[in-house]
């Protein structure tokens, strides 16, 4: 028996908690809901401190959640079209499982930005910064359910740590044919990474005055995290040895880097205000120095 087996964490919880009206309530679903609540709570806290209207905060959060649900399911269906092409009705059977975290991020971002633009929310870049902090914390909480369920399959490991699923209803137990498979805790890697990213975003939000930098830093950091973690997962390879999530991560990083550079080179809001004030004073001094009519 390898050291990985000796030190592996065994998870024997049934993924399904209970069933209501034919709908399965799973650990994944429970912590997804808790993650939404926590994420919205974090965003609301910083939103209030930034001076955003309370109603606007929760309306944006609602648009983000709705967009996230649609995006999560849509990208999963796109990635796994072969499972749905024979019965299109299954596309809407969300209770059976099947979501994409990147789909949730893209859909949630579009939903929130769309509402912010339509409602003419002030300082949208700062609102995006706040949403990024709430989003990454909500994702970290949601990943707890993924760790328990064992529905994201990873490569086997012979390192001094790993995870195996011993409940017969666990997807990992079913796919790997029993409890002997010790796999990388890839989802746990992401959970820890999410928490680390949240800490970095907090620091940036407090120290960098340029709105939007925190948001694009989230895009960059989460993209880097997902690019690395996905190498441990058994998701389908789609192009050049990369998974769909990795391709999206590379694209998001390619957008984030120049955006951060651009924002950091732009004068801060305080600098713009001070320059405007100087121009106003110069104009006033010039007006005072002009000779009056008849002098």
C-alpha cells in the first residue's frame, strides 16, 4: 500500500442529503446556495461602505445570480452536447446536475454588467471590484460541496496527500469502480486558491485607488489558478492538450493583463480631481487678472 493511500482523506458522505418533490438536494446544491448568500453578503458589505444604494446592491446581485445560473448550465451543455442532442428537454433539467463554473462566471458577469448599464449604476468599475471579491468568496464556499460530492474527477496521485470516496453513491466511487482510487484533491486545491485570491483582492482594493484593477486582477489570478489546477483534472481535452476551462482561462488572462496595465497608467481619481481643481483655479485667476471694461 502506497503512502498516498495511507495518508489519503476518505470521504464517505452520501452526496444526496434528501429528496423533496422528486428533486434531489445534494451537498453540492446546499453549498452552492450558501456560497451565493456569502458572496452577496460580502459584496453588500463593501458596497455599502463604498456608498452604493442598498437596493442597487441586491438588484445587481440578483442579476448576477440569474445570469450565473443560465451561463453555468449553458456552457456545460455546450461542453457536453452529446449528452443532450437526443433529448433537448434534458437541457433544462438543472436538478439532475451539470454546471460549469466558468459558465457561471461569464453569465453572472454579463447579467450584472447588463443591469448596471441599464440602470445607469454610478462607478461601474468600482462595483465590478466589489462583485469580484464577493464572487471569489462565494466560489470558495461552493467548492466545499464539490469536495464532499466527488463529482469532479482528478488524476490518481502517489503524493503524501490525496482523497478517495467510499460512499457507493459518490460519482467518483462509481466512475473509478470502488474506493481504492486515490486522486488529487483538485477541487480542494481550487478552494484554497480561491481563499488566497480573496486575500490578494482585499489588499488591492484597499491599496489601489484605480477602480477596475481589483476586478481584472481577479480575472488574471483565477485564470492562472484554473489553468494550473485543470492539469490535475480528468476533463475532456479539446485543443492542444488543453481543457475548455484552460482555454477560457488563457483568454481571460490575455484580457486582464493589458487592462491592468492600462488602468495603472491612468491617473487616479484623486489625481484627476486635483488636476481639474488646478485648471479651475487657473481659469479663475485668469479671469481676475483681465482688465475690466472702461479701465
